[in-house]
C-alpha cells in the first residue's frame, strides 16, 4: 500500500548541497552511483533516486589558510613587503620582523643570496631600518 501512495504523489528530487546529494525523504547522504546502475538507493529509507541526478554536477572545494598549519606559513606571516599606494614597492627589500642586535629595533630589511654550492643553504643579509647595522646568516 505504501508503494501505491508514493507513486500517486509527485516525487521530490534529491536535495543538492554543493556537490553532495541528500535523500529528500530522510535526509541521508546518497552514495555515488555505480557505473552499471541507473538508480541510487537510499540506505536509510530505501527510496530510489535516478543516477542522472549526479550528472553535470560541478564540484567546488574551498579551504581556509588556517586549515593546514605549517612552520613555513608562520614564518611567511612574519615577513612583509613594503607597499606604497597599494602597489608593491619596486627596488626595495622585504622586511622581516626580527630584532636588531645592536639597537633593538624590530624590522630588518633582508636579501637572500646563493653564495655557496647549490646543495647548501643560502646566505641572508639583514640591515637594520633604524641604525643601519648589517649582519648575515647562513641558512
């Protein structure tokens, strides 16, 4: 009798949220259709949905920059490029939020150069924005 009642009323389509399909009867997430099947059956209530519901379904993924924490990203956050009028300043060195060993000022401009062989780290040259003291570090 329930089969007769369901066939006499109009069938609602699966609810789409992003690239996922949910059963319109019970709200269960529907599986992807098998290659040889024309229908997707809801595991919860048994309702059948046509596999064509998944056709032409765009997939979009987004992630937050904070979703994948890393030491490199944390280090990059400490470095900023000096900007003038909304455009990146040309012929200026980036500024690291590091402390000058001579005067204690925070904000050292730096340049990176590969002075040793390619399989060794680069050399970073720092210059204090306040007193002009220069230091270098081998990476």
